[in-house]
C-alpha cells in the first residue's frame, strides 16, 4: 500500500527552483534512501514533505490525504515526523526535557517514554544531561527518539551520519535496523555504502530531479555513483 505520494511537487528558494515537479511513491513499511551531492535538493524535499518548507506546486498525499497545505504540526498529528539535519534539539534542555516535548503531543501508538528508554538504553543514563553536552551520536539518537515518541507512520531522517564518527554511525544504524514497530523510513544519507546496505530502494537526486531509482539489490555502487555525479546520461549520449 502506498503511504506517501508526491505528485509533481515543486519547491523553491526565492527564484531558485530546488525541486522541480517531483513525483514519487513510498510504500508502507519501506525503507527508502535518498542520496545526491550537496545542493541536489534532498533536504529541501524532506522539509517540504514535513511542512517546514512550502510547496510551490503539486500535491503531497499521506495515506491518500492531501497534506500539501497542512502546517507541520498537523502533519505530525497525521503520522509524519522529521529528524532534521543538525538534530535541532533544545541545547539548554536535558534529554528528558527534549523527549517530553514530543511526548506531550504524541499520537496514540506503541512508543512511550518508558519504551524509548528501554530501547535507547544509552539515553536512560543521560536523561538529566543537557543536549549541548551530548556527543554527536548521542544527539542523533535523542533526535530519533524524540521523533519516534510522536508515533509516526513515516519517519524522515535528514543526513543520518553527517558529522558523526564511524562508531556513532554504527550505533545509530544498529538502533534503527533493530527497532520493534519501526515506521516507514525515508533517509537522506551521504554514505552510499550505508544507504545501499540498509534501504530496500535508493533514489539519487541530481539538481532536484530523480537521476536513478532502483531496488538496492538491482543496482551497484558504481551505477549510483554515476547517477550521483551526472555521468549516466553523458555515457548514454556518447
């Protein structure tokens, strides 16, 4: 069943069109990795889906409901959550306080503060520590836990491994891939190998357009790299 559908969605920054007429579908339960170079439109696309950036055209449907004009908080109430690039935690608040913000307005579902601390055991020991005092990996886990507390059907995570040590990246992905009641995932990931390992499908953006869309089992790292740098069309033309 299709959970998210984009129909010719356009997003702009002033006069610059960052995402021109994007159309794609994400099935419920799917893990989709979105890759591409800096400036390819990945973060803008996720922010537009989440309601943090306005769509300049097209339609966004969540489980058949048109959410294109809905504000971000209404999209959260319908089951959509975003872990933004840079985590965007409240730095002066503790881990517990950051999580409580999400828990107060959560949808009904399997995720509660107790379950989060049972799942993210490292956070249980850090609940009284301010977010500004956490490592990058700990901040990312806190941001993911905060999003899960809203009980999303679709979880968007922007730049999963950006700025994290290899050990921290391993910890984040181990948590994501072993979650019970895991929502549908749309991940922006700069590490191609990691993206191909964890996702069932990969989409590569180039200048806001889909340069490649394939099941990860049907595509090689070299093919994704060619799409990443815009080499596929050039080779076909020659």
